[in-house]
C-alpha cells in the first residue's frame, strides 16, 4: 500500500506536523506499506476559481501547483488526513485542496487523524462528508486528540505513558491503520 499522509494546514507555528510524524512513524511498521508525508505547505495552490466543476470540464486549465498535488494524490493507494480543528471545521487550505480534485481518490480508502478542542472531532466529521464527495471511501473510525501538543513532541513521539494506555491514542491509531490497510488491499485487488 502506498500511503499518503496529508498535513492539512499551512499555518505558522502549526502543531499538526508533530501529529503527522507520529502517524507516519506508526504506519511505517505496517508490512507492505510505503509511507509518504504530503505537506500542503509544499503545494501553495491559489483559491479554487475554475468556471466549471473539475469533473465536468474537458478543457480544464489547471494551476501547475494544483496539478502537482493532484498527481501526488493519484499516485497513492490510501490516505490519512491529519487536520486541526478551526472554527468547528477543517482549515480553509485543506478544503481548497479538495476543490481542485476530480478523480484522484476514487475507490481509495481515506482516514482522519485530528486534534484540537474536543480532539478536532467536529473537523473530522466535516472532513468525512468532503471525503465522500471526492469518491474516496472514508474509514469509519478516526483518531481525535485533545491537548495533542502536550503529548506528542517535536519529533512526533507520543508520550510513553499515553502510548501505554490500552484504549489510548496509540491503540486507536493502530486499529485505524489496520483497517485502512485491509481496505486498501481489498480495493486494490478490486480496481
């Protein structure tokens, strides 16, 4: 499985990268999995303003940066979107990245890891709706971490006491990854 882990914000002093590094380190232990961190900061796309929906525009003229991002997503078999919660939803830059997509994520599984007040759960729920419109298959469970910046260090290492909790975030992330891998393998065979 080629797994793209998308850092869903470009904000200065963002904490999301730490969480994405934790997810990537855990995912690398999955057998048969290639992990790539995809940072939206590396794809500064303008605000989407194409005159026709991307799925219905055969004469589409795509922003070159957006095209690079779309190609990067198309090359993946599965996705984990790591997002903070801003104003009870996802960051605008993450939503904008979805507006450019046409068929890159069709029949591929996608999961969510969030953080923020209430663990970013409201952002995760909004993102699940957006994922279904992208024709990806959202994995039902997700990981939501409140106070994430207090339990994950700059290198993406989860606090040992928190990691040892039997029903804590590490166990939740492992269950999410196992489900994502199984779904990706099944869908890959079907595609």
